[in-house]
């Protein structure tokens, strides 16, 4: 064996340092890309419905009232007095019964949902989902326009 071969083996040791230069280069390129593209991205806008679309309240409608205890009451129009609480599994049948027994125009009788402001949004969505599954097409939400 030659002396140069032995010298090369003895001096070889592992490099335990990480070269950070490529990592920094990649990060700077990504930073520049994000800085250039960020102003081009427009924020998404949601078109929310406005209050007061209907000119007047319909003459005949089914009203669903959800009180603050999340009890559901179904009544015809602005009926005076308290209606008994209706369980969620009977809601669709109660609405269909009040809409009529399949007479002309009964299917198009609108349903108006009135909910207390302290009711969870999930409860209102459940009621709307039950009505949609039952085939009720005209559903509206009652709102309070004043303070």
C-alpha cells in the first residue's frame, strides 16, 4: 500500500453540518412569489339576502314559531293564542295538514318560520331541512325590522 492511500483514509471524517444556503434560497424565492401574488387575490364576497323583499305578507300562510326553549309550534297564519308544541318528527305532517288536503293551491301555501333571537341557528336549519325533505317549496323567514 502506498502512503498516500493510508493518508486519505485517516483524514476522512463525516461532515455533521447542514448547508443552509439552499434552504435560504428556496425560502426567499417562495417569499417573493407570495409577495407578488398576494395583492392579486381578491377577497371573496358573499351576497347576503336583504330584509324586506316581500311587498306584503301573504293572506294565507302556515307559521312555524320556535320559542327560546326550542319548542316548535305550528299554526295557520297569525292565529291568536298558543298552539301546542309539535315534536320535530311530526312537523312535516302538521305543516302538510295545515296547507290543505291536496286542494288546488294548497301546495303553494307559503310557510313562514319565526324564531326567537336566542335560538341556536342549528334548530332553524333543522326545521328548514325537515320542510325541504317533505317537499315544501315556499319557505320564508320572519324578521323584525324595528328595534
